[in-house]
């Protein structure tokens, strides 16, 4: 696997670092937020706009694309890039989380998982090998192994069983991946599990890292646990990760969680939250999340943010965007989606600058002091 990653700077007081991740469809400066394009589309924003914003990598979802439109359709285009007309990199998750959270019926065995589609109730089976073949058809720049996702507060023996299956599936996934001799610039990541048991987290790290994947993902965090527990397990897990390889924390996308992730050596992160709240009229600002539907913005002539370069802030007022949502105009979610993605792009750019200046902790504290304050 010829993906290339190099650390370009390290913060002096934390595990935060900057890096360059070179993939088949271009370089990614890290730390980086990856917008989620579940069905081959980031909701409410065109791929052309994302390219203009210089978004280097987005997500696709193996589970959803496998069910609809189906891999046979995407195969006729030669992959998801051509099918969706996206010129940047794509990371696809394994579909494991969706199987365990969306499927109305599922049965996990050592061989794989059997489940019913949430779309039409039809039965399907996924094995680690099949998931790799699907992602090869998608031509994903970064593919993920099939893993067993577990909710918080399960018993130790259940978490241990899930860990053992996840490790076994990772070994089978890697074997299948190597059979197909993937093209240069593509990579496969395992997913570290262990639930909220520190010894299991350590065991998962030891077993998966011994397989020498080019990077590693951290799963099973930000799944409903209290924030202090998230921080505790993240810190414990971050210290187990190999310093020379890229680290991906799955499913986080709010400023507080991003800052915690970066502080603990995470390079990549994704979440549907920024675009989801945008479609409901809420936007990120330096002073926190702003709900534009509120009556207080009915005559507010100011932009969402004075120094933001997104179209919403350059051209429109808070009052106008509020009006769009009240009138159920499609332009409203389009503008707020662009804003939230731009906010996180700018934030991660500033984070990289702070790390290069060995001032990440100072940046983090100043950011959170303002973000947790009141709007002006």
C-alpha cells in the first residue's frame, strides 16, 4: 500500500501534529475535517463548490452505496469518483456502523454479518472480504475494514468478543486487499475497538498495529458517552497509536471534539453533524452555534460572521437567511451548509498554524473561551 504520510510539525506541549497525506487523488494537509457524502453526495452542496473551497477529501458510505444504487451501477463508471464527478479523494467506511445502527435485523457471526436493508427489508450478507471487494469497486482512496461496533455500557465479555471478531476480520480484510494488488495511492485502515475498557483498547491496538496497516482508525468513541469519558478514553487510546502513521477518529465534527482529537494526535475526522445542523438553520460561529430561525434575527442586517469567506457571509444577512428557512427555500440549507464547512476548513487551517508555531494549547484555550461565551 503506497499511501505516503509524513509528519511536518509537532506541538511542544501536546500530541498535536501536522502532516501531509498523499493519496491517489492529491495531498491532504492534516489535521483535516472530512465532509460526509453518504450517498456519493455531501447534502445541500455541489461537488464543484467543495472543489472551489479546496476540500481535499470527502466520505462515501459503503453500506448505503451497496444498497443503492448498487455496485453494479457504479462499476459501469469505473468507480465512485467518475459516477459522482468528484475529483478529490474519497474515504469509504466499511458499512459496519450502519449495519449495526440502521438495519432492523442483524446477526453477527465469525464469518460476517447478515442483515435486512432499512430501505426495503431485503436480506443481505457482508463478509470482511466482500466489503473489501465493494470498496475496490468504488475505487476508494482510503478503505476501512469491517468491524463490530458496540454501544456504551456493554459488559466486558461482550466487548471482548467484539474485539476478537474485529481483529480476525482485519486479518482477513488485509489478505483480501493484497490479493487485488490495489493501485498506488490507495490504503486500507483497520478500526481500533475495545469499547470503554482500557485494557481492551490496548489489546486492540497491539493486535491491529502488529498487522502493519499504513494507518489506523479509532472507532467506538463519540457514540453517546459523556464528554469526560470520551476525553479519558481518547487520551488513553491516543498514546497507543504509532507516531509515524496517520490516525483517523471516526464520527466527530464539533469544535470541542475536534480540538480534543487534535490534542491527542488525531489527523483525520468526520461527522454528519456540521451539515445536518446547517440544514436545520444552525451555524457555527466563534461564539458558538447560532440558530438562525430564532425571532431575534428577523431584522438582523449583519452577516453570520464578518470575516468568513463563504457565500452566505459575503453576500447575505442573517435576516435574509432566516427568511429562506421560514419560507422553506432550498437556498437556505445550501448557504448554511457551505458556511459550516468553511468554518471547519478555516478552523483546521488555524489549528495547523498553531501547531507549527508550537502554540496549540494556547489556541485551543482561547478558542474555547470565546466559543463557550454568549453571542454579541
